[in-house]
C-alpha cells in the first residue's frame, strides 16, 4: 500500500480497513466513529484526578460500538517513548486502548503539541495508527480534515519554530539517551509552559481565529473539520459545512461522534448517562 505523503502519516499499516487515494484515507467502516482530545494524562491537576479512570471507563464502553476512535492530540501531557520504559500512570488507559483495538475498533492517534513524539510502541505493541500532522479522510460519505490545532493561527510563529525543533528526530533520539528518571521530570518541567489552558479559558479572539482556519479548510472541499487544542468544545455550521472542536478531558469530558454521516457533540459522565453537550453550537 502506498504510504502517501510523509507530512500526513507516520505509519499506514497494510491491515488498515481503507484505501488511499490522492492524499485521502478512504475508510470503509460505517460503524460510529468517535473523536476525543486533550486529556493530558500524566499532569498533576488537583481536583481532576478522576479523568484517567473516567477515560478508561469510556474506552471500555466503546467496545463493540465504535468502528473507529480518533485521538486528536494531547492524550498524554507528554510522551517520551523509551525503548524499555513507559510511565506507569499511562498503563491503565493504554491497556483499555489495546483491548478496544483487539475487539475490532481502529484507533488513530494524531500528534498534539504535548505528545508529538509518537513512536513504535504505540503502533506495534498497542496497535494504533499514528500521524505526525493533519489527517484527511473520507468516512461515512463525508470528507474530514483533522488537526490538533497547534500552530495554525496568527501569532504563533515562535511556536512553529519551536515545534519544528522539538519534532526533530535526531534531537528526540539524543533526548532519550538520558535515563528516564531524568528525562521524564525534565519533560514534565518543559510541558508545564502551556498549562495556562487548564486554568484560563481560550480567548474569544483565538476561538474566532480557529473558526476562520476551519472555514478555509471547509472552502477547499472538506465537509467536516475537527480540531482540539483550545479545550473549548463546540460544534458549528460554517457556510453550510461543519466545524467541531472536541474540547478536553480534564474538567469536562467531551467527545464527538460521527454516525450515519452526522456529527454530534457529547459529554460523558461517570455517574449518569452520557448527554448531548450543552455549549457552543449553531451557525456562524
């Protein structure tokens, strides 16, 4: 199978139930697809320690229901993939992801700005399909464009330079020469530089900028654009097409579902039934 342009994919295995054509994944699975992002597992966040358990419970509920799960970045607060060491705090969710895959759900993982160093453990041991950047696909008759959302809007030129530096495979290999007892705490320290999103809402100006970026992508032929990163869940109709932000799994557990070609936004609760997300929706 043709692996396609490198900026789309880090890995495209032969057993993926799809075709590849003109830069698009053509998915053949018509069961519901689910989209989540921004759990930032591994961060010490007082008052929100249950999110790992709730995410594991959510993944367990998807078994037998979901044809595919798309993780739109920042599942982990950082991901340093050593050859012989994985952080214990990740074990439970990784276990449930593996179980989900073994029961037939295809799991796709797009790199975010915290977990960009996705490596062979996630692909070969857990069984995910990983992507460096954006992903374009056709699913349930809809053309989707997925991107974590980092580095897209104006005013992020400095971050884009840092992003290319951090994603350099040579520099990543050098970093992993450090013992995990040094490398992991150091990664936690650097990861903390953008944690303002946990305590401060994304500004309306930035939300408008993400919507404008979505409009551009929709104008190029996509039916649905899905971002994460802002931690602000919303589902909007823009010029007759759909823009969705999946929100986050820290304070509110939001996710999107595509079923029979219709995208909806939901909020998961551990103590009551899942409900449609009450937040930003409508037409802009």
